[in-house]
C-alpha cells in the first residue's frame, strides 16, 4: 500500500505544469496528450478566456490564467476536467506601462504550487492567492521602465518567489517569502538600455543552487539564499527574449541579435545629420534609428549622442546571435570553463530552446526548426516546418514521445521526438497563438487569442 501511494503521488506531481514552460521552465512533460486534434476533434472543453498573452499553468485540478479587462488585472482559475471557471480575482492597475504592440498587460505567466498561485503584473506588482481564490498577500511595485514592456514571469521554488526585471533603470532581482509576500532580499542588476524579456530558472547543480538569469550581455547565477552573484558567463547578445532551458547539469541558451549590423550604421554616417558641426547628434538633428531610440542611446541623459555612446550601442545591438550550452562549475567569471559549445545558425528570437533526451530543439520565424546534439551542438537536422512558415512566439514543448510547435497564425506542428524531424501531424486552429501550450497528464492546453482549449483523446 505504501509503495502504491508513493507511485500515485509521483504521478500526480508529474501531471502538473506549474510555471511558464512547465516544471522549472523545461518545456518537458511525462504525459501523453493527443497528436490528432482540432476545433472539432478530441476537444474536452473550450472556453473564452480574458484578453492576455500569458500561458496556462496547471496544479492538481486547477488551471490558472491571467488576463485583463480595462483597468482590471485578472487571475482566473478553471477546473481542468470541465473548463468551468472556479473563481476570478482582480487587481486595479497602479500605473500604465509603455510596451511593444505585441507585448501585453498580462504577458507574464503565473506560477503555482500545491498551496498557492503567484501572479505578476508589471502595472501592479506581485500577488498570491490560495487555490480557493482567497487573497494571501499583495506586493505593489513602482512603475517599470522597459523599452518594449516587461514580460518576465516569476519563479516559485520551495518557500520563495523569485522575480527579475531588467529595464532601462533600476533593474533588480529579488526573493519574496511565498507565504506572506515579505521581501527576503533584493539586489540591483546592471541596467539594460534595450530591455531583457527573459524569465529565470533554477539551476541546482554546481557549487550551490542558483537562480539562472539571462541579462544584458551576461548569464548570471544568483544564490537562492542571499542573492549574491555566485558565477557568471559573459559574451551574450543583448535584449534577450528567450528563457534558459535546464536539463541536468547543462543549461541551453539561445539569444538573438537585437539588430543586423547593416541596420545600425557607423557613427560617421550618423554625423551626416550633424547640422551645427559639433560632431555630436542633438535630438533635433537626429533622424531614423537615432531618433527612434534616442533616449536608449543617450545613456548619460545630456540630450546629446556622442561617438562613444553610439559605438557602445552599436557594438551591443549587433552582437551575433548565439545558441550555446553551459555546464557551470566554480565561482566568479566562469566564461572560459563553462561554455561547452556555441552555434550561430537558426537562432530563435522569442521561442525558448527545448532540451530533451540528448537533443536541443529550436524554432525561429519562418518556421525554421533546428535539432542539435545537446553534448556537442552538432546539427542533427535543420529544416522548415511544412505549411507553417509564419512567425513564432510560443516556445516548443515536449511530451514523452512528441515535440509540439505552435505558430502565431495558429498552426500546431507535432514531430516525433528524435533527430529525424518526422512530422506526425499538423493542426490548423486558425486562431492566433502567443502563449506557450501546456501538457498535464493526457491533456494538451492551448490558449489562443480567442479561446482556451483542452484537448484529450476521446476515442
């Protein structure tokens, strides 16, 4: 009886998808959802969610989702078996954030455990609710200043909530008591002039457990207990929009370039608009790119772009896109020892890499997919997903046997897990998808811009 109880508990735990991209942001599930489904096939239920682009999370019999309606920032709980709404709670916006048109007031994904669900809204702060919908605590936060709007998701580990916000000024990493919302520690991070749009992960190998954070040009491991920098790896491109993927003692990163070199001219070209001849660009003289992101380039705020500021911006913005594998050991600057391999092909822009069973899967706009050896970076397959050549914002996820890709235009491509890239099926939902799907047991949950689906085998 004891062994059966343990087995049942393990299955129940394995069926959860508690955070953005599932357990520790891995994108991996042990379940077996259907690979043949659609608007009228294997639909267990379908509901209309509030507006938003966050991803669904599942713990036990609850699915949690965030959204917004006017001034209300919403957290909604659904029954996973029926799709029936269990409760809805709202917070009032404390401020309004400037953001990219593809970003959203409810872009950050909730995180949950057996006791609570924690949500983050950049226009409010953090809040936690019990599974019964009772408000446990709130932590209002000041307005953020990010070039394209904050989209990071919180992490819940043991009894702490971790949050990272990289922005134009006052970047931070912090730990909060999950039980009462009290700040345990808060550390300043290097400011990111163009923003960083990544969510952290827990890395438990190495000298001590850390919070792994992609930042502006650097990947950093912070002590979970104190917030001190334990180790770091430099040389990344800036303005990361992907999140790390942890598998065992390996971390996979994929960071695209903020801009092609041809899109950022040398300072001599910019000086062609220098009307007063002082070899600097004032705002009224600026045109094109320089005017569009003048405040980002003008780091000292003197309303003038000089050659040093432009050169620093150009160097960071055009750093080559890179997918890399890290195996962190030791403390301090471990760049030379931690980088296992790097490649600069088919690097995704927003979708995070997926590391599963010795392989790394990526997808970028145009439906360009890559399958690489996790130990060497060797390309096992690079190809276009057939009839799914659009843009991609959702990250790939994997069940025990299959890998799922979802394009913005609503096409789901399912591959047989492995290096061959064998397409098992393709589902046109014909509704835009920005959120990463979730797998829990034998169910696949997909949030589109119109619907929240639960697909299960019905035959």
